[in-house]
């Protein structure tokens, strides 16, 4: 999955370029920086690599979502439809701009179920936010057509899907805006960082200002910039951008290894007839960062997880159903709307309402799903060994449960 596994001289070199000038900030200091503009260069490289018109780097994926939501004009009273299976950052960003996260069910794509999205639309709905979880994509044709029909904004949380695509377009570049995270465990890392990608000039200009205290970046220097609106500081540093610049140039290398290792492990798991795999709307576009697989029942899945734990091979296998960070079931802080600062009573009530709905359709999917993270450093031998151990555990559990049934 992550680019940090293949840290190299390329990353060291770009960081050293910045350290040598000592200009660690992405804006200003035109003379002393001696032509080193890592953040600007990385933004250009993102546009070239992913095929979008504009890219605004920020300090994290969470900041990218917050910036994109603000730049898209989403705030008070607006409802944002998002999946019940995602990383907590997705709803954090929505709440931070004062909008209502409307969690809805996922299906066997592990992403938004289009019918659940349709059923959740109200007169307050402003945006649909698919999250391309675990390296692969939502059904974008279905979601785009819902957005067209209801005149809704489409914001892609592609933080986990760097390098994935849908029908020839890179994930994150299909909607009105899309975001990547470059945190330490993502496919490309900056250590910490994120980006807003968009083809809309207005969204880009707003993102550019919002992430830097509202600066319009049109003055002769920072002191002469105007502030057409209130922003925040979500800037990325040159040191972080330098790491990302090295990594993005290695993306093809990462993806080639990732897809190869993914296919090898998937082929081993596929020898078990009781296993099925996540439905991928466009197989060719799967970035391969995880193999996500299903067992026939929640009981079997739970027993397999317990047996993997007992045998010391659970690391890298994610049973999201029991996970604190990625699935609605354990988001008690959201269900109780526990914040440090007071939300408006209206928002608090709505947050709690939507977090406490019935997610049994998602439970039925997630309780049978295990996602195995794909490492870039595995050897062919290690994959065979890992696969064999997993198969042994699964077969053992399947035969024990059959006997007990
Ligand atoms: C990682 C991630 C984020 C947030 O990114 P950070 O850079 O860690 O803030 C948002 N959404 C999803 C789906 C993620 O996996």
C-alpha cells in the first residue's frame, strides 16, 4: 500500500534541495529560495499525472476535504451524503464546515450504494461525497447521474485511492472536486499532506485562498495580498512537498508492484470456493492497495479473524466491522455528537439523528469483509507463504464450523 516502504535517494535529494536554501515555506521569499518551489512543482505534477486542471496542496487529507467543502460553498444547513464505511476524517470535515454528514449504507463495492443515496436525498441535500475506500472505486456512473438529476455537487474523497481510475479517468478528478491524502500510510506520502483537485477555476481560486488565510495571492508580495474572504492556515511546507514530489514520480513503480502483489495474493485466496471478492465497478481501475474479500457469514468471518490473531498472522488484515476508525458501528463519539466546542443545537441533533440510523444493510456487508493490505516490499516467496497461512486458517475454520453446524 504505502510509498513510505520504498524510501529512497530520490526523496532524500528533494528534501536536501529545500534544506540547502533554508526556505521551508511554500509562498514568498522569491530571492533566497533560488528557484526551489517544491509545492508549486508538485501541484503541476499532480495535474499532469492525474489529468486535472488545478491542484491545491494542503497540510492533510482532512484539510483537503475541509477546503474543498468550503470552496464548493457547502456549510450551514447543507446535507452531505456520505458512506457509513469511511475514515473518520470524512465526517470530521463535513461537521467542521457546519454541514450535516448524512451517513448512508454501502454495498458490496464497499462504497456508497446508489439506491441508499437516492433514498437519502432531501431538499437540504447539497453534495454527494463518495469515498473510494481501500484503493477501489464507487459506482461513479450511477452517482453522477443522481447528481445531474438532482443538481447536486459531487465531491470525491479519493484519499485512499491514489492511482485508481474509473472508465479511463483518475479517481479524484471526476467530480466537481476530489481529494487525496498524502499522510504517512497512503500510496504516495508527504509525511503529512493532501490535495484538492478540480477542473473548476472558481473552486481552485477559493481553495488557494482558503488554505492560506484568505490570501488572494495576487499582490506583489504577501503583505500586499488582499483577503476577499476569511480563510484558515492549511498550508503544506516545502519539506513535505519535496517528499511528495519524489514519490509522485515513482507512482508507476509503486502501482506496478502493488497490482502484481495484489493479483498474486488474490489468486491464492480465490482457490477457496467459499470466498468472494469486493465488486469493483471498473476492474481495470483498481489501484490494488488492498484485497477485500468476503466469507459466507459474520460468524465465520469473526472466527477467521480470531484464528488469524491466535496464529499471529492478523497484522495487515483489517476487519473493519470491529474497527474504531473506519465504520459507523464503533463511532460512539459521532453517535453522541461529542465535540469540545458547542455545535449549534440544530446541527448536533441532526448529526446524532443520522449517525444513529439503521445500518443493517451495511452491517451485512461489512461483518463478512476482511481487507488485506498489500505491501510493496513482499517477495514472491513471502506472498506464497502469507497466502498459504491464510488459506490454512480459513479452511480450518470452515471445516470446524461445518462440523459444528
Ligand atoms: C487518510 C484519509 C483521509 C484523511 O487524510 P489525512 O491526511 O490523514 O488527514 C480522509 N479520507 C480517507 C478515506 C482517508 O483514508
